[in-house]
């Protein structure tokens, strides 16, 4: 048992050391771009199935949700594994959420609405799941626009943290958007997976805050 614990600790330290290397961020940037590159290549080479427009819109939405889960996993994983260096990747992961969500919105506006603003507005007002998705994107836009050091200094740390905690609201809206989209085909398997992961992460965050608030000195939990 001690051997397994020692091996696990050694492995976690080795991974943390690798993550501290200068090449870790460029590699993460490349990995984050790969889904977009693959989707672009598939679209150009007609590899997206019988309805490529729908496949592209949905795939971009799926990758937005996957990167959102990754963002929410950073703090629990950083604490559990002892990888403080992961904090360096959180901002980039958050920008990838906004990047793929923006491409998802762009693909919807292009392929479904033909860039006709009046049709888009009518669709937003008529279909609640589109309105929910637009609201999530608007919050992501605010977080992306305020993710730079200069803006953080202007806003102040307290207001910046308050705004960026809305990532949990974005996650709830995104899952609701996904649920309503899949309800038309009665396909809830993936929705259940994302909802379950989100519920666990929210429960961890609540547990962590309650635990820290009960400690002497009431130290603030990590973001």
C-alpha cells in the first residue's frame, strides 16, 4: 500500500514538473485548436455526413461544453493532484470555451439563419433554448473581455471574481440549452452525463466553501 501511495505521489510530482515546462502552454494551445482544425478539414472534405451544416453547428456546441467542463475541473484537479501550475492553463481553457461557443453561434447564424438579423431575433424570441444559448454566450463574452490583466486591475479583484463566478451559471445554461436541443429527438444520454458532471463539480465547490468557512480565520477557497 505504501509503495502504491509513493508511486502515485511521485507520478503526480513528475506531471506537475512537466506542466511547468515552457512548452506546456504552446502544447495546450495546439491541443485546444485541434478540434476546430479537424472540423474545418472535415467540412472542406465533405466528411460531416448527410447534413454537414447541422453536424458542424452541433459539434462546435459540443466542444464548447467539453472545454467548459475542463475549466470547472481545473481547481478540483489542482487541489487533489497538487498541480498549482494548472492555474496557468485555466485562462486559456476559458478562452477556448468562448472561441468554440462563438464559432457555434457563427455557424448557427450562417447556416440556419443566413445572417439575416431579423430572422435571428425572431428565432431567439420564439425558441427558449436559443435564448438560453444566447444568454450563456453573452456571459462568456463578458468573461472573455475581462480576462486580461489590465482589465482585472481596473475592475478590482473582488468585482472580477464575482463576474467570473458566473461560469457556473453559464454551465447550467449550457446544459439546459443542450437538454432542450436534444429533447426533440428524445436523446438524453449525453445530457445526463454533462448534467451529472456539473452537479458533482457544483457539489464539490459548495462543500469546499462550507469547509473553508468553518476553519479558523475563514481563509478564502481557491478559485
